C-alpha cells in the first residue's frame, strides 16, 4: 500500500495561532488549506501557500461551513444552490491566490461538519461532488474511506469526478467505519496508538475499531492533524512507516 501524508493547515486567524504549520509542512505530501470560512484569513492563506511552495507540497482546498466561531464543526442547513456556491467561492479564492504564487490547486477536502455531513447524507454528498465536478477545471475530491467506498466511487464516476480515499492516523474508528465522535472517550489517539494504527494499515490494509472489530479500508492518503501535539511529534515516524 502506497500512501501520501496529508494535514489540515492554514487555520490560524489574525492574532490567533492554530496548529504548528511550520513544523508539519516539511514532512507531508499534501496540505489541506483553510479558505477563510471556518478558519484562516487572506494573509494566513497567502503565507500557508508560500510555505507549501517552499516545501514542494501539493495543495488542496479545505472548504467549510461559514462558521468561524464554531470552527466549522457545526452543521448548517443550506439549499443545494447555497452549498454549491459556498464551495465554489472558497475553491476559487485559494485557486486564485495559488496561481498568483505559481502554484496549482489539485484537490478539495471538505472540513469538519461539512465533511461529516457529506459522509452521512447522500444528498449533501451529491451536491458537494457536483460542485467540484462543475468547477471550470478538473479537481480531485479527497473523501473519507469507509466500507461504502465502492458506492462512493460509482457516485463519483457517474459525474466524471476522481476520488482519493483518506484514512486518519490519529482518530479512532467506530464499528460502522466512520470516525468516533470527538465527544467520545478515546476519539483521538495518543502517539503509541497512532503509530500502531498506521503500521496495521500499512501492513494489512485494516484498522481496529473502538469495539475491537477489524475493518478493511482502501486508502490513498493518510491524515495527521497539525493541532494534535502527539501527531506533530509522531509525524516523522509516521512518514518512515508509510514509506
């Protein structure tokens, strides 16, 4: 199994610093960069793109709901037209700023509640898939890997959209293949459990759920969160494991 390493970055806002972008960026392959709706601001976006360029890291848009106060982790009911516009607006912002620095935006990974909603609700997922497929040039959608991966591939193929399936290094999985809610004990792994999960995934293509069940999941890319100190401290070891 060949895996790329990705991280959610560019989530600082004004004087408030989130994550350890400078420490993480040299060790990853893909940067999911906030577009200003759930986190980030124009200057943070500009600086994060420059940091990615300096480290030869592939860049992706990380759009979320317009919810700075809730960090994009609260669901917002929106019409399909509104949701498409929200996604297009954020993609266009980072795409334009990336081109200004001679960079090319490659993919999209929705953030937080938007990501969770599209995994739980087929209508939301269809809207976001359509929004990305209707962008003026091809972009890949990074999507959480679950036991329904074949269905999600069919949905994407029907509109000519390419998918990269994502696995999480630092998150515990529920028995249905979704991430265990952050409100539950053990939802975020410590360094020891994180490295064990990555090793199991690399060697066996599986993860062990919160109840001890074994799930087989397809994966193209592995996420480590830059706001998790255990993740930041383990990132070099994780990189060695997946190489």
